[in-house]
C-alpha cells in the first residue's frame, strides 16, 4: 500500500494520540471470508475509534474494510477555510493500515456536516469550485494510496429524484457532480470513485436519479467507478419508513439500474431498524431482511461488497435520530450476535 509523503509523515506523528490496537485472529464463522469465497471484494463496517476492545476483535474476525464514520467529513477536516485538522482521520487510516484493512473513505462533497463558512459563504461559482478543489486536493491527496474507495459526492438527490438544493447545486448547478469526480480522479488516481445515496433500494424515481447521475458524469468524459446504496432500511413499518425493505427482486432491479450503466455497485451503510423494544418475533423478521439484502448483492455480478453502518446497537445513530426505533445492527448492545448475523451470513453463502 502506497502512502504519499505527507500521510507517511502524519501517521508517524505523536499527535495521533494513544496507541491504536492491533487485533488478533479468531476462528469460526467470518462474514468477510464468506464474501471472499463468493468472489466479492469486501465486507466492511463503519467505525469510530473508541475504547471498545470487543469492536476490534469483531473487526478482525468479520470485516476486511472500514469506513470512517465521521472523521473524514468536511466539518471534521476543514472547519475553517484552509485550516485542515487531520488527526482523527489519520488515526482511522493508520488503524486500517496496521490491521491490513481496506478503507472506504467518506466523503468529499456533501450538503450535510458542512461548516457554515462553506454553506453560508456566499461564494460565486468560480470561487466555490476553487473551495471544492482545495478541499479535495487536501483530503484525496493526503490519503492517496490509502483509500480503496472514495464517496466523492454524497446524497445529491431528493426523494423524487430531482437534485437537492444544496450550496453546490444552487451555485454551480448539476455540473458540480462531474467536477467533483474529475477533481477526485486528479488527486487520487488509485481509489475507486463512488456516488453514494440512501433510498435507492426501491427501484423508483430516486434510483432513476442515481442512474441519471452516472450518465451525466460519463457524458463529461469523467470517471465514475460505482454507486453506493446506503441501505438504511427497516424490517417493518415505522414512523420514518414506507414499510419493510423491498423484496429481493426489487433490490436486484435497483442494483441493475446503475450497474447496467457500466459501474460497480455496493451496499455502503447497511442497518435495518425496527420499532423498539425488540422482541424475538421482530428479531426473526430482521434476520430474514438481512438475509435478502445480502442475497441481492450476491445475485448481482457487479455488487462488489457490503458495509454495515456500525457493529453494535450500543453506538447506533438510529435511536438519536428516529426516537422509538433502533436495534438496527447485527450485534446487540453487549456485542452478542443477534439472529441477524446468521441471516446476513446465510444471504452471503447462499445456504
């Protein structure tokens, strides 16, 4: 794995804080080994480095890729113009390197978790493009050779498939998408470049919007390697979901909508929530949902991998955003495997 000079120097600095734990092998079932046996590239988890030994053991056993949960987002890495704060991002990249993990880097251009100096800066078209380039140059350049994949643009679509009214779209127009991908390719020639969004799994107008984005970027002669389907789904009707996750046929059709445009696809942020508290019956339905989500990926040749959005329910983002919902991950709050683990594994291996 090649690192640019600035990364190599940065990772060696004492400012990375406490030592990052290496983790040892375990035996038994393994999600990522099952994926590799099926000829796919990765099985990952979102990660925030914290003092949780159980997480590191699970990562070694079940995952070969991580996505920094928040450490590489704009507000964390450039809180004011030209002031770059890389310490936390460096820790996550160092952890991946130390433990032989792929890293799905997340993300370069997004409307959310954006500092107000960008979102409310009042920049004209040319200046905002320069702001974008400076940021992408700093991040993608620093981690060149470290990132396996980059989420270049995140969540550019409304639910009806139209473009979201972000500072990027209102100032630059739809051209901001190919511009962002062109800049990412310029400053990191190694990483696979992804567009990433949620609610693409229903094969509806929003899925068609992602297909349109792929075509747009390619029409500019710019490289796009994949589309990330976040898969923040539910196993039952909840106040914030239209109903249970789609059936396997629809999930596969949604993947084909973009894969058939000549790009890879992946599940990038899987969690499957329910109305809490969880019951044995609800956990069984969740198990079946995880199984068909995994099976849909394995049924589509260009689905290169999957990432779950966190390991344990202990740190899930769901209850804080959707009160009364949760239990969305495949380990419970005490790091015990839930029935969902078996369902997810079964969907991978095709028992």
